[in-house]
């Protein structure tokens, strides 16, 4: 597999706290990769650095051989990097389909003038955006909820809606921050199946997740962080039995 995302010697500090320290790893195109570690390990900070929500103190992030450091968040999305968040960030007063349409904004071309006059090209673009939004809702199995307000959806379905909105941006890389958080066992199993179907569309997936069952079932490769540093990397079988990983999660006495 070719490398889609390359991270080298990434460092980020907040005041006197070093959240990420000299972290390097590659994400292979077409893969499902997990980024795991105890609370406070620096996982979400890495995601925020990739997506431009934070700026690194040192290091490089390269996506399709293009440097991402210093690139605005909206531009990173248009380049093909989409994400969901640990805390759900939907427009709760809007319908499911309107939420997904919001994800199409980066792919529309009409400006304010065209939107006001609504010429034929603008109307065609709106029809195409709506069709894509409905298609993504169908993909995540929320088609029947298209007109429901986001706030009225179950927690698991709100998670799915966030994924549909991210997919509407046409990403090459989808970054999922704890997508199984708050889900029951059945919803988690359905999420694993959804992530695999996303991969089958040719979309690379990078996820943070505390549910080790999901990580071990879904990921081909896993990077483990502790206190902002990478302590292990490899396939699920090797990570499961790595003494450093076991110690990071359980502590020395338990090991």
C-alpha cells in the first residue's frame, strides 16, 4: 500500500505540558488504522494537529505529499481530510438531511451572488447536493430519519449522522474520534461493519477508540501513545501482547 498520511517528529506543548512529543507514523492508503492509549496520552491532540485545529511546535504532517502544517482547517477538508469529534457536534435544530448538506459546502461552487439569483447551474448544484446527502444517509442506514431533527435521534444514530456529514465532504481520509463512545454492544458491532464498508469505498480510516474490541476487530495497524510519546506500533495481534501496552493500560503491578 502507498502512504496517504505521513507524520514525522510531531511535537505540541500547551504551556508547560507536552501533549505530543516526537511522534512519527504513517497511514497506508486504503487501511483502517487505530490510535490508542490511556486518557491524556495525546491522541486527540494528534487529530487536532492533522486537521489544523492546533498548530504543531515542531515536525511535519504530509497528506498526499502535501504539507498540512499551517494550512487552514477548511482547506484541509477540501483537500480530502474529514473528521468527527469526541463530543457530538451536530446542528441539533436542523434535520438529518440538512446536517449532511452542511458537509457539502466545501464542494459547492456558487457564491453569494449566484445563491441570491439562483441561476440554472445553482439549482442543479442544489439538486446534486441533496441527492448526495440522501445517498450518504442511506449508506449509514438513516434514510428513514432524513427529516427528523438531529436532537430527536438516538445517541447511536447521532454518531452515524456525524459520519454521514463527514462522508459528504468526499474525503480520502476519514478521522473518527471515539465513534463508539456511548454506544451499546449491538451499536458497536454495527459501527465495525460501517467502518469496513467505508473502507470498501476506498476511504482510509484513522480512529481513536477506547473500545479495544472494536479496535482489534476493525484495524489492520495500531499506534499506541502514552504521555504523548509513541510506545508501540503494529498489527492487533502484536499490540495485544506487547508488554509496554499492557503496562500502559493496566499498570506495573497488574502486569
